[in-house]
C-alpha cells in the first residue's frame, strides 16, 4: 500500500527493498492494480547503489547515496543543464 501511495504522489524518489525476483512479483501486482509500466519504472528496486554493501550501515549508505543522486543528479548532468 505504501508503494501505491508513493506512485500516486510526486515523490522524487521511490525505493523498495527486495530481490529482483520479488520486484518482478511486485511489478505484476502493481500492473494488476492499474499502474503503468512507466509508473513502476519510478521504483528503484532493488534499492540502493551497488557498492557491495553487506552490513546494515553499508546498505543504509548505499540507499542514501541513491536518494542524493536522485535529488541532485550527477556532476555531468548538472554541467549540461
């Protein structure tokens, strides 16, 4: 339900924990609930930047890095703007 609310909002970042397999099942459920493929592409899943995180603090860091990237973009993207 939280993902449905987020997808209906103008959130700049939506992320979801879980494996690629779980996200595929989630995608099927969201499509059945009437969301489009474009809506579902807004979800960062699996959540976080792949930094090889193993511990909860490392996973949190990877997620926060992805959120900042979504908010600020890359230096290259900012230069082009």
